[in-house]
C-alpha cells in the first residue's frame, strides 16, 4: 500500500490512513507521546505514560460517577446568544456554533440525575470541550437551575469544574454569574443540601473565585491545575519564576484550600463514603479488633512514684498510649479525612473528618501527636497552629449543617507557641474555636484521651458532655513549667502536679467534667482493645441521649453548663516542704 504523497495527486489511501490513525492513537499534551485509544479509555482517560489526566466529556464523567453508568440528563434553560454582538477574529455566534457542533451541547453546562453508592444525586459538569468550560449567561443559568433542581429533589449536589473562567465575549454579563451562582450555593446551604465540588484540570478565574471554592467538601482531582490568575499572567506581573508545583492540586492541599487530592479511578468510592455519612445512611456497627503494639514493660519511667498525680502525668504521656488516628483506625468505619482551613494551610496536628462511630454518622476531630520521629515532626507533637483550629471550626459548622454529632478526642500539650503562629492569630483562632463549639446546634461529645494542655485543649473541649480517660490530665500549664515558675526549681514537678489537681478524679470533684472512662489496670497503653471498647461505647451512649434533645436547645444548655462551672469551689493547696517559696 502506497502512503507517499505525490504533488498534485490526491492520495485517498493516505487520507484513509490518517483518519484511522487519529481514531486509534491520541497524542498526550503533557509528555507528547502517542497513547493507544483503547488503553487511554481503559485507564479512565489518563495517559499511561506520564499520568496526565485528559479532560473528560460530561457523558464520560457521568459514566464514571453514577452506579451502573445509569443516569438521566435533565433539561436546562436556553439563553439568547451574543447580547453584546461581540467580534474578535470571528463573530461570537460563529464560535458558539462551532462549539455546539463539536460537543452536541447548547453550552458548557450539562447536568444529570443518578445514584452514587445508593444515594440519589445530581451531578453538574462544566464541559471543558465547550469553549474551555467558560462561564457565560447560559452556563450561569444552567448552574443555578441545576442547584435549584437538587433542592427540589432534596438530594446532594456535585459540581464538576473544568473551566478557564468567565467568558470574555460576554464581559460584565459573564462576571455577574459569579454572584448569581453564589446565590444558588447559599440556597443549597439554607436547605441543608450536601454540596461537593470536584475540581478538575483546568479550573481558573471567575469559576474558582465563586461557586467552585464554596463546597462543603472540595475535592481536587490528582494532576489538576487550579487557581485564580494563570501562571504566565502572575509571572509577568511579579517578574518572578513561580515554584514548579504552583497551582497544582497538591499545592492547594498544602495551602488548605481543598479537603483531599484523589486519583480519578478512586473518585467514585470516595464520593460514596462521603455521601453515605452526609445523608446518614444506615451502617452496621464495626467490630473493634485492635492489637496493642509491643513495648518494653520493664522500662523505668523517670519520675514515676514521686506522687500519684505525677504518675498520671507520665501515664498520659506514655509513648505507647493510643493517639487520635489510632482511635480512628480502631473504632471508626468508612473514615474520610478532611483537610485545610480554606485560608492558609493544612495542619496535621489537628485532624478531622467524617465516619461512622459505632454505626453513628459523625464528624470527628482531635489532635494527633505522632508515634515515630517522622510522624511526630509531621504532626508537631499534637500542638496545632491557627489553621488547625480554624479547620476544627469549619468541621464543626459542617456537622451543624447536616445535624451530625461532633466527637472530639483532645490530646495536646497546648497550642503551638511560635512566631508564625502568633502572626497568623493563634489567640483569635483558639478563642473562635471555643466560641464555635459552644454555639453549634448539634450534639457535641468531647473526651480528654491524654494531655489536656491549656487553651489548646479546651478549644475543642466545650462539649455537651465532657469525659476524661482515667489516666488523662487537664491543666492550665505543665507541672514542670509550673514548678520552674513558682517553686523556682523543676525538681518540684511532682509537688506541682498534686497542687494543680490535674487528674481525672480531681476534674470530677471540681465538676468540670461529666464523667471518667475507666482504663485497663495497667493503663491505656497496655490494652488498646479494652480502652477503645470502653471509649467507643461511652461516646455512643452519650450521643444517643443527646440526639433526643431538640438541636436548637443544645447551645443554651451547653452555655448554662459552662457558666455554672467554678462557682462555689473551695480551692485546696497541699502543704509542701521547700526552702524556696
């Protein structure tokens, strides 16, 4: 077969070959390599060579997300074309016709109803193949109508974004869609409709600066580029070279803008878990089956035996004691970690997310200390920055919106003391977290599972019910620091611990907690299974009781409880022998 091209002669074989080749092979825009079309489709339209995720059509998105690829497209309003009579290199009407001929859609927004993990859901897609998913009047009308449709059906709404931003050919009319779509998002919130945003490559401009960043949960697809202004525009403006990972999905995660970065093939499973919790789907109780990590039982702990109170301090700090993520792994089913404060960053010291606690859908937050050298550095020994507390506030409000109970497991030496933390408003962040916890209209159970250090602990400790594990401690200051300041010598730390009255028993006597959860005889670090069973059952019982109280009454009851604390308390300071006072 001759494929050579002879001047002046039409080579039909060559033309036929080119058509077949285009159907069989696709050139990756990232690495430039040819991808066999069957491999490309089987790999969810991701380049198997470099991992670049290609733009998906609305149909491909619906097939990916809906159960059994079963969905029904909904009709959207039709808007008049070209109100500004705009012309650049060609008439706007010509561009619209080309886009419609290429995609078979009237505009960039396509919406369908279906089921995801058994939950009826509306999914709205911005079609990147229609003028790069740009948002004009028709797209704005489509998004607003889609959200109102979800409200009328009382079902979750998922927005899949792929857009270069507001459509230039409609100028101020496109810009107004930022406000119009935000109005529709506010309506979703007012009607307690779950709103999940899936940010795909690319998502920029007026889309990110409006409805795309207002989700209850923001998910970035792995490899997506997301931002406001484009990279080249920023580099030209500031005359600097930007970091290689700038405006990537991972970059946004690190800076607290998205809850998670998820590979395309894992999106459906992740959405199923989230939707199940937010819509309170029934769930079987997960059996607790954990093993206690090996530890050296013969190891002598320095300071043990100096006083009963200081023994509790050392038990609360024991390296083998379970931490927040250990409790999550042992107790919680279908856990989804949620990240970021939406302002500055993700703080690994303050963890939180969605899951089923003994079959109860809940929002769970707490400090994580880490166990190895690497994880302790990652989690900053459980001492959060301001963004950690702001993340806790966000998750509390998320719980309130869907009337999910909040479970807090606090365990921290205190909020992180550092220059950067002060610059970003550490005091304000802690104060606002306390205020949010007291204000939310949903059941709130807090448990001190280790160290309750100062304001960093009480920030997530203002629950309707507050419990302590038997060997946990609660104090305005560490006994070592107290001894150094007041006794002028750290050697009086055990005396300070007794004087501070920081044990669970002391807290119960002072009426600042509602109860004590027993630990195994040797302490929580000796038997994780028993500890978790006792903790899990106590919390579940408290939530069940609180759910019988009208949610509107909870903040007032919570306020009365804390207002009444510390009244008519007789403070007793034990005698001690010291040369310095």
